[in-house]
C-alpha cells in the first residue's frame, strides 16, 4: 500500500508552534493595554472633571452670595448623605446641603464613592478646598500644590483638609 502525503498540509508541530507564538503575542498585548489601568484612568478623568465643575459652582455661589456654600470648617464627603437631603446627587440639597441648582444640574459623586475614593469639601473664611483621591493619574495629585500628595486638591486654601 502506497501512502500519498499532501505537501500543502501543516504538521501538528507547526500548528503547536504557531499557537504558542500567538498566545505569547496576545499575552504581551493584553499586558500592555491593561484594561484595569484604562478603567482607572477613565475614573480619574471623571474625578478631575467633577472637581473642576464643583470648583466652578462654589466660586459662582461665592460671587452671588458673598460666602462659600456650607457650614464653616465642616468636612462634607460625597459618600455621606446629610440628614434631610433627598440623595447625594440632588443639586438642591445633595452631599453638601446647599442649593447649587443654579450652577450645576446635580452634585457630582465619585465613580467608586466609598471611604477611600470620594469627594471632599470644606470651607472657612480663608477659602475652601475640594479634594479627591486618584487611582492612576497620581502625578496630578503630587503636583497640585496641596498638602496631601495622595489627593488631588483644588480651591483657594489647599491646607484645610489634613492628610
């Protein structure tokens, strides 16, 4: 009996080598792209945008009313709902129980919004500070001029919230 071999076919060894090379390339690509890192950067970009929006609203409120919103020297956090507030997002009475509905459609809240990742706001006669912890864009936090290198701080007096 005579066997005919098709010279156009691949051997099992060739298929195994190609599969191994493809797996190595895919692993390298996934580690370079890193979906977790990308999601962290996206959350950080939202945080930076949110604190900028809140900063603008606080300044506009000050221009209209001659004082910063909220109780003096009281630390407001986006993960805590004050008594009597309907929800943390309410522009009328959100996590800072002051009506900012003329300046923002709703109060921003951190994408994670827990004890670690949240927005903080405090004010006194010397100014105000808004802060947030960043996941990936930590260079922004260390170069903002505030007293906490782990948090991105924005405002007039960046020494109000202790590290």
